[in-house]
C-alpha cells in the first residue's frame, strides 16, 4: 500500500513538472506575441 502511494506521488510530481514546463513555454510565447504586437504598432505609427 505504501509503495503504491509513493508511486502515485511520483507520477503526480512528474505531471506537475510537465504542467509547469508547459506554463513556462506558454509564458514565453505570450511575451513573444506581445512584443510582436508592440513592434507592429510601432511600425504602423
């Protein structure tokens, strides 16, 4: 029983790490998008 719980915790920690990594990628993409929009508006004006 204890071993199963440890295995589940390990799996959940791996999933959580994946979520955080995806969040980092999304945040980076968002910054890139915002910068592209700012550059576009600057060129347009």
